[in-house]
């Protein structure tokens, strides 16, 4: 085992120089995955937590240069789910064993705070033993507080990149890294279990950017760290840019597990979209969460963040069975409880 993997495994920390060396030097993949898997098992055993993902709107007012559902893509066919449709997804998910529902969408002004709170409180009333996660972008602290008061307890908002110059290359002037960070710290202060993260291999990303991402995550201490390879979408300004690399992305999963032993780290859909066994590989590299799609099949292809996104044809029940087999074959076990992170967070749970 390399000296850096050894240090990561015991100290869960590297200096800036060591981190840059870790990123640029070839690491023995088997030893790295084994170290990450050992650390993951020490904290979470062989458990894999499931979160049912409901992509309820693909309207978005923003124009991130990498994203297929950006406002500036005239070819995106837009949809919104009604409260009834969202509740039907939850009902189906509940029957399949899901106890966390993740409501994800573009930044869609149609869903005012009142509408979001209405949806959240309806889910909370119908499924009192479930956790509700929101992933609907940048809002004011007051809005985040309203959603919390309505019953949301988790929030996913990837910072995307913690390097200000890199952030500018991925986003138009109307967006700012400063506001994104403000959102994440507000969410934490309110008491949410927060998920953040970034794409791996996004255009113009350097190892120094990744170093900033890691230092930012160490300051934020999120409950969940979501990362996945960047995948090119042809209807974006980055159409000519290459996608990220699968093996480098897996190396980052292991690095994150070794640096953040108690974090929830999803084997994201982007891994599965890059390689038929991508999500299993991400589990073996240190991941411990999967977020299968609970959205109605009719709209799945339309939530088109990047090319060749998987699981757009399957019914929820098919996804569940397929996952169960994949997770078992990889040597892990699905658990159906709410699956809170071991990372301590803001205020007490209600
Ligand atoms: N490739 C990979 N991930 C992407 N995301 C958006 N566009 C892409 C892409 N082209 C990720 C972003 C966002 C999350 C919902 O999806 O990190 O936060
Ligand atoms: Fe919608 Fe980036 S394109 S938030």
C-alpha cells in the first residue's frame, strides 16, 4: 500500500502537497478501494441506504453551462408534476420500502414557497415515518426556514466547484459561488442535514480545484457528499468538451471516504451512466447510498441533465429489484430505514 493511502486510512487527512500528489500520481486501485471499503465498513458496515428520487420539474431559470435542462436549451421538453403526482410517487416508493423521498428539480419559479411547503407538508402528513429531502437550488434563508418548518429535514445542493475562477467558467454572471456557499451554511444553521458535492472532470477542472473542493467540504462538514463524473450534453455550450474519467472518479470516491469516514456518499446515477457496473464500482470504492428514480416513467427521459442517463425506461418496482440484485452481488445490503448520516448536524431532529 502506498504511503499516502496508509496515512489517509489512519489520519483521514493529507496536507495540500500530499493531496496534490495523491491526485496526480497513479494509485494502486485495488489497495485504495480496499482501504476505503474497510473504513466504510467500520462506520456503516455493509449497509447501503436508498433514497427515492422524484424529479418533479425540469424547468430551470438558470443557465449552468454544463447542464442539459438549462433555461437556454430550447430543445428540452419541459414538464412539471402536480402535488397529486408527487404523492403518488411517494406512495409507490413507500410500498417498495423507501423511507426517504428526495424532491429534486430545476430552479422553477412556478414552485413558490407556498407550493413547496404545501407539497412538503402533504408528504410529511401522509408518510410520518419518512424523511423529506429537497434539492431545488439556491433560495433565501427565510425560504429554507419555511421548508424546514413544513417538514423538510435534508437538503442537497452541490457546490459544484469551490474554486472561484473555475466557478466562473461553469456558470454565467448571474450566479455566484458566494451565494451558493451562503445557502449551504444557512441550511446547516437551520438544522438541515446537508448534502453538497461536485462533478469530477468538469471542463477546466484542475487538481487545485479539487483541493479547494476538499478543503471546502472539510469546513462545511456535510452529512452527504455527492459526486459523479461530468458527462457532456450536446445541447449545452460545453458540447465539445470531453466527459470525466470513470477511474479517476472512482479514485475521488475512495479519497472522499478516507477523508470523511462517516459521510454518506452516493453511488450516483452519473457513474451508472458512464459504465454498466459504474454504481457497483462506486460502492466498492467507498460509496454507501443509492438514489433510484421514483419519477413517473413518462417524464424520466425529460430530466435530461447529461447524455445516456440510465434508468429512464424502468418502472420504480423494476428499479428496486434491479438495485437489490446489484447491491447484493457487489457484497452489500440494502437497508430501508431512514438512514441518517453519522455526521453530527445542526439542531436536534424532531
Ligand atoms: N454531467 C454530470 N453531472 C451533471 N450535473 C448537472 N449537469 C451534469 C452533467 N452534464 C449534476 C450537477 C447537479 C446535479 C443535480 O447534477 O452537479 O448539481
Ligand atoms: Fe438549472 Fe444550473 S441549469 S441550476
